[in-house]
C-alpha cells in the first residue's frame, strides 16, 4: 500500500509540475521540468535513507526526529486542535524567552523554527498517511519554486548562458542534497529566492504591485520563522540593491557604503538599543555550538563581543565557512564528498580567473547582491559554527547564488578539454 501511495503521488505531482504556470514560464519544456522535480525527489529519498543508516555520521538525525514528532503532532491535531495551534503561541511558554529574538538559550524564537517545521510536516502527514517518503514528494514540489525563481532571474542576467546557469543552480551537490531533504534549508532557500525574484522584477518593471509585496513578505516571513538572523543579513543587501538601482553609475559604491554603515551599526547599535547586541548574539551562538558534542566538531578560537576580536577571527571565519572540510578533515564518505565539492568549487573559480569571459552580465546589481549576501552569510557561519557538518548544511543555500555567476563568467570554449567545446553550441540553441 505504501509503495502504491508513493507512485500515485509521484505521478500526480510530476504532472502538476508541468501544469504549474510559474514553472512553465521559466522557459523549460515539460520533460526538463519533470527531470528537475524527479532529481529533487531522488535526492530527498537519498537524504532520508542516509538518515536511517548513517545518521550519526552525516548529522542527519534531525530529519527523522522531525518526522516522528510530526506524527505525534498529527495525533494532537486530531485529539485537541486547540492545543495543536495554541502551542505555537508565546503564551504557551512558561518562560520569558519571547524577548530573546536572537537568543540561543531559553528563546521562543530559537525554538519556533523546529516547531513550525514539525507542524508543516504534520499537515503533510494528513495526506501521506505518515509516510516519510511521500512527504518528500510534497516538499520537493513546494521547494522547487525556489531554484526555479532564481533561474528565472539569472537567465535574465545571463541571457546567453541559460543552460550553464540552470546546471549551476540545481546541481551544486550540497545544495541539491540539503535543500531536497526534509529539513529547513529547502524552505529557507525558497524564502530567499522569493525575495530576489520579486525585488528583481519590480525593479525591472519599475512598479511594485501587490503581488510583489506579498512575495517579498512571504520570503521575509519564512526567514522570521525558520532562521531569523537572515533578516539582519538580507536587509543591507536589499537596501544596497535599491540604492544601486537609483544610482546605476555607482552600483559597487552603493554596496560598499551600505555595508560599511551596516558594519558600524552591527557593533554600535547596542549602545542605543541594548536589546540589539549583535556581537553578543554571535558570541552566544558560537558558545552554543561549542557546547554541543559532534563527530565533526573542530576546535576554534573563541570570540569576544568586541571589534578587535571579530577582526582577529575573520580569517578563521572565512576559511572555516568557505574552505572546510580540508582533506585532513576527512573521516568518512560524507566529509570526503564535502571536501571534494570544495576542491571542485576552487577549481571552478580558478577557471573563472584564467578563462574569464567579459560582457556576459546584463545586470551587475543582481550580481553584487548575490555576492555581498553570500559573503555575509559565510562570515556569519564562520564566526558562529564549529561543526563541519552544520557548516556544509548552512552554506548550501549560499552556493547557488555564487556558482552560477562564476560558471557563466567562464569562456568554456577556451578550456583545454574537448568535451566542453560543445557547451556553447548547446547553450545557443535557445530552447528556453
């Protein structure tokens, strides 16, 4: 019965993908859409399988924990709907964690992300009869909106590199893996791409209709519920993007000025509004990770909530979030896969530097937005996280913002590898 249910839902949603207007307007044909959807489903199934057999090594225990909690939540929904919904409210807590917006301990907001995700899965359980792998199908369809939205933007920015952009968005290994499984990354990336998509086309159309605002607010809402510190990171990126649109001759300067001011506010706002002590929030988050036991946790220098400590630890933060795991960090198949991905991305960037192709960017503002936001996210991860498994997962949503820019900027015809010579021919057939 479970296998039949899975097949029926898979066929229904594969058909639904080809009938969804948002996907259809990406310019991809039906076969391509179905393939992308099935790839996400396969990755999500693999994610769940890894969670069963190698959970302790791959930091995958959470996904099945969420699943089992969601089944209990479904029972609660059936028996006591009032408690099911009211448990999300701050009034249901006996502590005072509501005020700890960025807190790592005793914080309503820190706990909310897991509560929300479990509730979402419990709704899936109504239709899947509590089957984890059927839930993967539902989740794959919903989260497919994220990379499709980013592709629709990126193909406008790199109109001659559509196939390269498509591959670079969907098939970054860690992104495909982490954003396809039943975990928060898929919804977080959806929220990020909703913001990018609606801001980009609002600026292109020079108007801000209600649907644009609703899309942006939905993305912000997902950030608020699932990883609220992303709101702090997305704010300067959007402000700089809007200012760069206002002064197109000074786009990079707009981003530089906004991020310089943001850096000053990061350290100084606490003297005006004590609750907005961002340096202490980062230090607390790092301490929370340091107290957690993990197979891939590594020793790092501890932060202090002052400018000098952050400056001293910046090189460590960059290397930790961008280049780890090193080959010396490899202890099992999963760390090896992450290390190989890092090596391939470094080679891709070197290819960009050596065989760079000019004049491929139609809208530099979007490129600056992606780079500045991704770098700020990587720095935040590097300052606060010491577990390599968590680092690989957290940074996975930043990679599809940067990898397409690098890949689209390479003159693939100049690579000394014959198999790459046909990429441009395929790309220029304009099937999209």
